C-alpha cells in the first residue's frame, strides 16, 4: 500500500473529569449572592473593589474580607463576538463574551452579552443581567447580560 | 470561624472534552500491524534509532522515519512503577505494575503492564514477552497485548539500554 494513500485510523475520544470543589468563604458569598440576584465583590483597605469577589489583592497580597454589593448593571470593557456558537457554549444563538465592569467595581468580570446584534456592541455600552429562574449558586445564575435600553 | 463564615459544602464540578482523534500515517501503519499481531517500528535513516510505536519522524534528526523494522514481542523492563492507588474508571485492581517495555532492537520504550510475577520480583533489565489476547479479539490497539510476562532468560545489562549515540 502506498503510504500516502493509506486510510488513516480515526476514533472519537472523550475525556471527562468529575471532581468536587469548595469555593471557600469568600467565593461562597459571591455564589450565594448570585442565587439571590445580587453580585458581591470585595473591597481592599485602599477602597479598590474587586468583582467578582477576589480573596486577595493581587497587588498588595492583602486578604480581602469586606464584602460589598456591586451592579447589577455594568459597562462593557471589552468583548468578542461568537457568531457560530459550538456545542459546548451555553448560548445557542450568536452572543458576545464580554469583560463587564459592574457598577461600583474597579475590575471586570467575564460573562456573556446576548439578545443583540454584533453591530449594537461597543466598549462603554451599559448592560444589565438576565437572571436565571433556577439558581444553583453558580456563575450561570446570570443567564447573560443584555444592553440597557 | 463562625457559622456564617463557614465554607459551603463541596460542589460537583466537571471538565468534559470531546475529540476526533486521527492517528496519522505512522500510527495507522503501526496499529494496522498490531491488529495482525505484529509489532513494527520505524528507524531513522540517519541515526538508525528504532522507534516503537513510531511517530513518523526522528525527534533527534528531524527527518521522516520511513524504514519499517519488524520487531519481536520480547524485550526487557526499562523502568517500572507499582500502582497502589485505584484510578476511577480503571478496571485493573491495585497493586499492579506499569512498566516501560524496551523491545529487542528498539531504541525507545513504551508503557504497558507486567504480570504473572510477584510484584517484589520485578526489576529493571528483567526479560519479558508479550501475552496476547485471543486472536479473534484483536483490534487496532496495543491492548491486544494483555500484559508482558517474565521469560526464563538472563537479565539485560542496564547500560545497554542507553539511547544509542547519533
């Protein structure tokens, strides 16, 4: 058999890891908040607000314990349009992954913006969360964000 | 820590990845031979190193390894580890031995099982031979070999297992 004419072997391959994780005292507050339609961040001594809540200030290594509520609205800092969602994406229609700086926060949170066209998006646009009706204390308790009308 | 600060219970989480694996020409050729109960490596036309399983190129010389080299199913244990901890989804019951098997005339080894011997008797340089599944169960997989079992031959001098100089 000619090497270049060989029928290459192919096989589907699935890799799955199931594990249990604890979100710890700070992130637990954040996830618990989401189930109550609240978004929590943490505030440093220098009054910098991290949202989603961070456990430590990456600049000063200060342990962050002061919980503050932010949002629920925010501003698009950056975004990337997904025109053809693939099977593993949570949304089945075109959407944007976006870094959203929630009102009152100094850092941005990665989430999705949907129910809009690509041409509607730009940095600086205001967005609001669409909450899940079946919260599970996970980031998916926010279905996605929509543009503020 | 007061109750309201106590960490929440552990949550289930998961990672799931789906691939379509394509073997490529070298692995396809190798596995087609394995399906027939043969182990065929490839050698580098420049440095003569024999690779099994072949990957189609010599990482040292950076050239294609087009020369096929039929190999025996005998070799020796180049290295081994005794596994005591069960891995979820793995049907083999610990303790068992994973070993790097260096086939005769090959210059690299591959991972397989060693059985039919007390675990504390296994040693580097020990001679082994493949124990094949019944022929009607052969597929495109090295699992056609159930494991490697010791054979009554003198141990190999470990210094001969060094990768041959180019």
